[in-house]
């Protein structure tokens, strides 16, 4: 039997994480029947040429979609692929199509099918149907354009427990190329999907309905052990949204990594309430197994704002986690968000104070500050839409959406300028960079202590000294 080809495309982006979503859906396909080709635009000089080489025998062409710039590249490649072969079914999955399944098809005629939510089982059934000429009517979790041109949305798919899937086949990508791009032998890995929590600024509750599924500790460590001996990585970047959801599982994983003498470090996400419930012995076991860094989303220094965001976290839990991480030498990233609708000056001041406190606690604590931008699917976004805020209306407008760098309409020019300067001075004040920065560091610490950020002459000096580095 001649094997069919399935082509999967990862659009251009500014980061070099391994394409875990494409690896996941590619790994569930029967290798006796299908050859999976993953084309990553971040690694290829001419991704379209690589696609063209495999197009004639392809069952379908799949694209993962992340709102913003990656959509623009995904659309350009999709149109080019359709020019080369008009009859090839084009499937888009990922966050954007999970939020806008029908709109994506309405706006872009070159896209034939969209996938919503967890994609492994859906994609497996979809490829089988396309390869055999079967019907799409009974495949949950998809939206498609039928033979009459009508857009049909099937029922949602119930989340499949992750333990039911086969191991992810990292052999579908050139792992060494990602190590090279990252500048370290770091493996990206995901052990759970979804999130139980209800944060109002996040789209996850909409996509996964506050459900969470994970592979067992035994399965996870077995997989990591095989991958460790095959690829000799030195660090694992766990991409789980809430890795520390169940304390017993986390501790069991740490114990098994230590027992098997797997000599790598690892980093993961942690909620403050999860970390505060862990004992010092738990932290010690995690560090012994290689834990080097956690990311703890704080969002605001105001308890009132945290409650409004439905974070379900208390400020003292953040400080408890910070104290324990300091004691055990764990690096922490504490992200904050400013510029929520109707956010008071008192809330902003509380965030500024907390950012300074955390930076003063330990040199390996960092506090990136982002601006709130209404992201589809979140309950805050639904509220601001009711008040007249207009989101991008088409997939083409969404391709220009910047949800990281720019601020929303609730941040005045004056406040934006303040926070841009504040971010710069905080990073200078608590930086571990070389001695030449010491005079600038002293001035930055003086400014942070007094919260005086006008006339930022140090920023100009810094740019002259380090033209290639950007702190803000």
C-alpha cells in the first residue's frame, strides 16, 4: 500500500518553541498509512518549496493558527498552496479557529475546514474521512464548507483523556534545529491540557470549558526518559497552562525523575494558590529533580482587582510562593497586566508597589508588565463589547492584532509613557548585567525608590552603550 502524505504548517513567529500542537496531531496518525511532513516557516528559507515537493500525494494541508501575525503568514501560504493544487483540502486549527470557526471560513475561501478545541482525535478522524472519501457530518469538533458551499458546524467534541493518545513522535521534526535556534538543548513538552479556573481575561474557559486532562506521572516520566536518552537535552520547558494543578502528581513526577537519574533542569507554570499549598518538602523534591524556574501570573497588585478578574488568589499566597522560591533558589517570572477597563489609579499604584517588592526580594525574580487587550472568548471582552468596544471583524483584521506590545484604549498616553519608563528602570535597577551598568543601576534604583521617571536620560545612555539590546 502506498502511503499518503499529510502536510502540516507552522507559520512564522518570533519565538522558537517546538510546534507541539502539530506534533500532537501528527503523532496520532497511523504511520503505516500516512507520512507526516511538518514544515516550520521559522526554520525554512523557502517553506513553500518544501510544501510543493510533497503536495501531489497529500491528503490535506493543515495550518495551526495563533491570533495576530502568524495568521498573516498562514493565509499567504494557504493561498499559494491552493494556487498549486486547487483540490487539496485545507484545514486550520488552533486558538483562533477555536474562537472563530465559522468566521474563518466566511472570510477566507481558501480554507475548507476548521478544528475547534483539542485536536488529536478530531484530526485523526478527519484525515481518515478525507483519505477514503468519507463524510464529515459525524466528526465532532469541526466546522466545514459542504459541497453546496454552506458552512456547517458540527457538535463540540468532548475532551479525550491525554493518556489515551500515543506518545508524541518528536522524530517528525529536526529537534537539533530547535536546540540551535534556542541556543540551548531545551526540549518543549506538554503534559496537560486545559485549565480548571475562571479568570475573566482568559479565553481558556471558553475553549476548554474549565476542564483539565493530563497524562499520568508514570507515562510522563517514561516518555521523558526515552526522549532524554535519544536527544540528550539539558532542560525541559513544560508548556502546560497549569502544571501544578495536582500536588501529588507533581511530587510523584519529581520523585521519579530523581530516581531515574535524569539529569536535566525544568521550568513550568504555577498558580500562587497551588504553590502556597505545597510544603517545603515538596519544593525540595521539585528542586532536586531539576526545577529551575516557575511562572506565576499575578496580574495585579490590588486584591480588589484580582477579585474582579476572578483569579481566586490571595495576595499572601503570592508572597508565600515568592518566599519559598527564594529559599530554594528557584527563578520566578511574575507577569502583571495593567490597563483593564475602569482600572483605578489606586490599583495601578498597588501594581507598581508589588512589582518593586518582588524585584527587591531576589535577583532571579522578574516582573514583565503587559497591557490588557480584549482577547476573544474572555468574559471581560464580552463586557467591553456590550459597552461599544469593537474587536477586529475579519480574519484579515485579526492578522494585524497586537495583543502583546500595544496598549488598549483604557490606557492614556500619559500612563503608557509612565509604564514604559517604569519597565525600563525596574529592569536596569535589578539587573545582573555587567559592571559597566553599575552607575545606571544606582540611578535606576534611586528613581524606583522615589517613583520618579521623568527626563529619562539614562535610557538614551543605555541605547548608546547597548544598541542591540532592548529593555522596554
